[in-house]
C-alpha cells in the first residue's frame, strides 16, 4: 500500500511539471470579466466601427478627450513608444481612442489629435447616449467638471487602457503610468497566443 501511494504521489508530481505555467503579465489580467463586448462608434473618417472589425490584431482601447491636459496625451505618447518597441509586430496592433466628449470632439478634431501621435491610431466617437452606454460596458467612469465658460469644462475620467487579444477577447487592464516596455512585453505575449 505504501509503495502504491508513493507511486501515485510521484506520478502527481511528475504530471504537475507538465502543466502550463501561468503567463506573467505586467498589467492586470482581466480575462474573466464580462466587459467591453462590442461597440458601434464612428471613426475620424465617418466610418462606423465595431470591435469585431479589428479581429486578428491586439487592440488597445483608451477613453479620454482631446482637451485633456495630462493623462490622455501621456497615454497616447506611451502607446506610440509601445508600437516602436514592437517593431514589425506593430502592424498587428490597433490603438483606439474613444472620446468621452462628443460635444467638442468632432471627427475632424479627432483625426488631427490621434494622427499627431501616430497615423495608425483611430479616434472613435458616438453621441452622448452611445458614449454613456459604451463607457458603462467598459466600466469607465467619467464626469464633466464646469469651467469658467460653458465650453471650458474638463472631464474627470478613468485612466486605464483595455487590451484585447487577436481573438477579440478582453485580456488586460493597463494602469496609467505603466512603462511602454512592460506594455510591449504584454502585447508580445498576446500576439504569441498566450
């Protein structure tokens, strides 16, 4: 009996060495959440876009607005560096900037804004109701803060970016301030099918 239990224990240890090791993402793994299933938003060229349009690529979705003084430009600058670090794999990544300010962020303004960071970036917008629904689906917080004039308001908003794998599944939440090297490493894992 003792020999049998020793053999079972040894077999268990041997088999445990064959199980795949979890991947060490630097960003937060949110693979199990039921967020960000899809959207129908217009890009900066007037074309209706859905999340499924980008299947086959890793997709980074960030919510913000063009008059944001800090988080939005630093996030988009970081994503430009991420693409640079990815080299040839950059063509397998799509960065989407979803405006939380559809009243001011016209298609033309979005086009100028996102292309200033990288010509491959896509700006997306919807009307106020659509924006609210998409933000809710992604669990994104945003709130308008009054300014000195009706048009000088700011918007407080969530600062994380969402990363989808090439199969269109939400996988990672990237915290604001994460290094481009870490983000690029995570995206490489997703592109490799991890």
